[in-house]
C-alpha cells in the first residue's frame, strides 16, 4: 500500500528539480530538501524531528504588487510571511501554504504566481514544550491578493501590508529580506 505522503513526496521532488535557486544559500536549501525527501518516514509530519520536516508558507503581494503581507508571529516576535506545518489532509504544500494564509491572516482570495515554489529556506527551531530542537524545511509559494482586508489569526499578533522597500532587517529575518530582494528585482524588470 502506498502511504498518502508518498504522492506529496513525488510532487515535491519534481518541483525541487525544476526550482532555480537565486543564490548559494537557496542551492544549499534545495540540496538539504532533496536529502530529507530521501529519508524514511513521513517527512511532512510535524512529529518527524530527525533532522526535521517540511513546512509551507506564502509570500503574498497586494493587487498592485507593491506591498508584501507580513504577520507578527506570536511566538517568534518577528514580522514574517504566513506559514506553518503541513496537515495530513493538505493536498500538497501549496495547499498547506494557502490554508496557513487563511488561518493566520484571514486572506482567502489569492492567485498563485508561478506553478511551483518561489523560495526555499531551512531554519532551526528551538526545543519548545515536548518538541526537541529540529529544522523546518520551508517551501514558499508566491501569491497575489484580490483584496486588502486582513484579520490576524491565532498564531499572529497582527497582520499588515508592508511596502517592499520598507521591509528591513530590524523587523524581519534574512529569508524574508531575500524574498523581498527577489520581488524588487522582478518589479524593476531585472529578472
């Protein structure tokens, strides 16, 4: 019998093979993700801790493509893109990113930009409660919103639209800044 996560595994392997890393860091992240895909067990389950598991998130531009949606993450205290763990009933990682977007920012009317991942990141998660320290292998998708109304969900203290040029290192992290730079590069016709 084929496990339900095996279809996700094959789909993600194809998407990662097609993904073109923007820099050396993304190349390393893609290699780490391909190695995780070769591990036994359900690497999409939040209970897979050695070395970690896949997560999904959403970078969302406003309708004009000038602002990026960020949430103030309740546990991390930083402005980040919406995202989180893959649920067993998510059809794929893009569906998980859409679900997390709805849960964390109340945004459901979005259109995908591109057919695969926009960005890849691997980051450390510290031990918390009963979970040991582990890695999140975050597959990020790009969307355009069809509306501006936001509502912060349970994992977010707030949600806001931030002008791309205004997103800086004091409020967010390096992976969000990398995505911002990719988006600015696109906006000015250099990519």
